[in-house]
C-alpha cells in the first residue's frame, strides 16, 4: 500500500502523528506500506535564514504566555509517544525548504524515514537549526547518505523548484494543515490521529480488497 505523508519538519504534530502511525502499523504487522514523505511548508514566506524563535512565537501566538498553553498540550501528547519536546531549546525557527530537499534525496537513497526521524529529533528535542546546511549534511551522514554529494546538491540548488511544486500541489489538493496521510491515493486522514483511526482504515481497505477480489473471481467464472 502506498502512503504519502504530507508534513513539515517544524510541525510538532507531524512528529506526534508519525509515532501514532507507527503504532498503528505495529498493530497490523501484515500490512505492507511504502511510505513517501511529501513537502508542505507551514511558513513558505519564511526568510531564508529563518527568524528568532521569540519573534516567531510573538507572530504566531501573540506572545510566550499564549504559546505556553499550546506547547503544554503538545508536550503532553509527545510524552505519551516517547517524544521529549524541548521548545525552550529552539533558538530559531528555520525556513524548511532545504530540509525538504534533503528528505526528497533521502527517498532516492532509501533512507527517508531515518532522515525524517532525525530531523524531528534534532529540532524538537535538541534545538538544532535544521535550516542550516551544515546541520542537514550531518543528518544525511547520520542516515548513511553520501554527505559530500548532499553538500554538492545543496550548493547547486538542485530540486528547489520540484520541492516548491510539491508544496503547491498539496495546497491545490486542499491541504492547509499537516500532517495529512494519503492512502493509495484514495483515502485521507487529516491530523495526528490516534492509532485507531489508522487501524480502522487498514481494516476497511482490507475488506474492500477482499470484496473486489471476490467480485473479480465471480466475473471470471461467468
């Protein structure tokens, strides 16, 4: 089953959603999935160098006090999924275009999940600047990619337009918040849903496939 996960690397709910999706897969070990992470930028107009975190919080939430309640909710959800969110450790909110380029290349290298996991962990639990290319090259190296090649691809500006088009395609599809999970280009789950939302869909799709197979068998006999 093909699964497209539309996500942004600075979206905490995308990290939570990843964990919940993984739990659902663990509950249905017979389900085989081919996951592709797709681009969505929460802040497509973010300056290339990113902005100071306190400035970002003021723009997005109106200030630290308003942000505190939001972050407390996310921290609680993260704790249940084994994610030690540390928002205070984040000094800057980055532009995520380069992190999405890296994820795209990681797909070709067969290590997309490892790169996505590392980006989330470095940003949300260690405060790393995942808009910094040196950091991204180290993430690539950690995941087993050719770090020198990745550095060269960044320098040459490879795939910037393709990543932006993927972001635009998601918006045309109606995506305005992430995460968004698209199953077999047919079913969509919006948000960081609990594992039950995914397992129920898996079961529905399995029943659907069985019914289609039975129908085809009848047609063949006829």
